[in-house]
C-alpha cells in the first residue's frame, strides 16, 4: 500500500467510525431504529470480539492447530480464564504474555 | 441545582475507575501501530481520528496482512457497528442540543462514556438530566486524553522494543477482556461461538474477509437463537 493510500485509509476509517457514532443522534427526529437492526446490533460485540480472538489462538502458520505445539493456544486459554474471572486488561495481558514467553523459552 | 462545571466534573469522576483498563490498551495500540510500520504521525492520527481501540487493532492486523483499503474499512465498520446502537440509545438525550454540540459529542462516543452517561440519564433521577451533555463531555474528554496519551507512550516505546517479543499476541488478549461482558446469555454465547468458528474457517477467504464473515454469521446466529420459543434466558 502506498503512503498516500495509507493516509487516506486512516482518514477514511476515522470518518466511517464518526458517521456510525453520529448515525442515530443526527437522524433520530425523522428516523426510528428498525427493530430488526436493533436486534442485530445487540449481538455485534459478542460476534465481533470472538471473530477477532478465536482465529488468533487456534491458527498457527496458516492452518488450524489444536495440538500443544500451538503455544499461543495454551497461553491464550490461560489468559482467557484470567479474563473471565478478573475482567482486568492489565492482568490478562501480564498472564497471557508471560505464559507465551515462558512457553517459548522452554520449548 | 448543579452547575455545568460540577456536572462536567462528575462526568470526569465517573470514568476515572475505567482508566487503568484503557491505558494499557492504548499503549498496545500505539506499539502495534509502529510495529506494523506506521510512522509516529500516522499512529497518532489513527488514534486521534478513530478513537476506538478494537477497530484500530483489527485494522493494523489487516494492514500487516496486506489487505486492500475497502476490506480494511469494511472491517472497521463491522467492529464499530456497536456505536450505531449506542447512538440510537443516547439520541433522545441529545435532541435539545444544536448541531454544533451534536457533531463533536458523537465523536466522543466510546463504550465507557456510553455506559457511564446512559446510566446517569436513565437512573439519575431529575438531577441526572440537568446539563446531561456536560456529564458526557467530561467523561469523553477524559477518555480521549487518556487514549491519546497512552497511544503516544506506546509509539514512543515501540521504537525501543525488540521485534521478537510476539507483542502482536497482546491483541487477542485485549479482545478477550472485551468479549467476557458481552457473553451475557445463551443467545450471545451462540453468537460468539459462531463468530469465532466461522472467522477461523473463513480466515483463508480471499481479500481477508474472515473477520467480517465471522462477525456477520455470529450476529445472525444470535438473532436466530433468541427467536426460538421457550429458549429465552
């Protein structure tokens, strides 16, 4: 990607995000939220976050790898337990990264 | 009756406990941006304009993989669709304001500020409605400054951190913490499971549309699940 395209992509991402934020605040007077859209939007956080997390853990070198050779999966499962019980970003980062580095050091 | 200044201060105070969770996320966003090859100026502009961590990290991941701009923007929109939901929820509370207020207030809409403000508007009693937008502004400005400072720290650190630390692994770790509170009932868990599995299977799709496909499938699965009679949680 050229430098110009990269700059434009960053600006475009900012603009799209702002328009999403503005959407119903700006149109509320003459547009009600369609019920189907309202229902769909409820599932966005769960579906999106899982779509970002799961492939990053179970895929290794371009293929699904559920064996113990996949160190990211092992470290990720440990971090997932910490995230579940603590809901703390800093603690989850510390445990997950620490576990990955420890596993990389011993294998 | 509370003054504007007091309400603004209350908005700031309300988001203070959330800052320790946001700061490391912002540092990771800055680090990852520089690690992906963005210049310091590009990294700061990204945090400044987009101001939404999950979408910034998803975007950087796609940039690193060489995705085309259209797919990057589509993914950013998908990850940030929840802002439309927040926008609809806050809209009735901003209708008395002119456009010169609404446009910048929308820009400050993030998860934490939404949660804090809607709680005050809905459960704050008569007092909660007085100068309500100043409460939102206080929280939004505080979160924005924290995010930009944390990004700057990450960008600054990025130059001095060795490349072989697997720091990109911090991205899914951050997303995990965001995923947990979203799993509030059976339909949401089904949405997450479907989103995760489909995104994994679709990861080799052309054009890097795996995240968008996974998220879309998860949303549909969640909606189908909450429709089934007798299965409502």
